[in-house]
């Protein structure tokens, strides 16, 4: 029986090991999954008693455990998340990031929920806003800077002006909480927020706000983001996500955070 020389076998093992190493994700810190988050978007990510909490935080903890990695958060402004990922300061973005064509050109996404949005006004609704319709023309709308809701508000401004109606004054704020407060203080007439965020706001601040009109853009997906073309990290995150879906953790987290069942995509 022919046998390969030991030198040939050794070379083969080296080549196989090198191939596996090439396929492995290049993590910022070995043994950890470093994720960027803007913890100002309840119920997905926010701070309570100086600790990060929310659906996304619970999800990344469970996902990381499946991958035998330690989750390591880097809390920053939302607008800094994509630059941090592109600059390899974080491994992924885990911050309820809405998937849209512009972002998809810059990063790759692993979708995990679909989310709708609501128009929120003061309970008294002094401008008689009836939803994301022509009643929004001529009003001031508060949004989180850089979030998908800013895009929607600017689309409404363009639509209103195109129809010969008064413009929408789009007011941008660093956090969803700041935007909501501007409505309460009368600086803005309405606030665009995700449906889960609206549910939590109305629950935590009863009697001050109400929704106006129907949910809109209810098929928009949110996802975790990886560097463009980084297949190894994307595959790793997809693997962990599949495992927490399979063991029921995903469904339990949706229930824990009082998200409507319609958010699930698995």
C-alpha cells in the first residue's frame, strides 16, 4: 500500500488549517463579539439603572452564548455606527437598524424583525393630525437624526410641497426620547416612531400621547449589520440567529418585550 511521505501530510494539514483560518471571522477582540449600539431606542436598546437593556441586548447575549463568544457593547450615537463598522472598530451593528437601499450599499444585513411605524401626537392633538396624510403638511415633525423615520418625514415634506401645500418642518434630534419630549413641550406637532417604540411610550407615559392614523411602512425589516463583503462574520451571525430561533429563544424575547407577533420573520 502506497503511503504519503510525512512531509506531504504535514503540508496538507498546514494548508487545511490556513484555509480554515482564512474563513474565520476577523474579530476586533478574539473571544468577543464587539457590537455597536445606540442605546436610545426603547424597547430595542436603552439604558436602565446605568445598564444596557432591551430586545436587541437580550438577543445578542443569547446569540453570543450559542457562538461561545462574549458580547461586548460599544454605545455611541446612531450616526456613528456605520463609520465604526467600516473602520473595523466593531464587528457588527446591533441597534434595530432599518434596512434600506442606501444602507445596504454600505453594509451587509442579517434581518431579524419587520417593523411598522406610527405618528404620535399630544393627547390633545392641537393640529388635528390624522396620520401620515395631508394633515401633516404645514406641521413640525420630530424624528431621530439618521433614522429611517427621518427619511419618511422628508418624503412627506417633498410630497406636500409637490402638491402645492405647506412644507413639513422636519426637526432632528439625537435620540427618540428627545424627539418625543419635543412633542410634549409643543416644539413639534408630531413624532414618527416605530410601532414597538410607540407602544412602550404610551405605556410608560400614560395620558400624554396618542397615535394618529394607521401604522405605516409595516413591512420594513431591521437587521444586524456586518462589513460589506465580510461573508465570514455574516455567516457566523446567521448561524447564531438560526440557533436561537430553533430553541425558541427568539419567540420568547418577542413575547418578553411585548412586541406584536407580526414582527417575527421566522
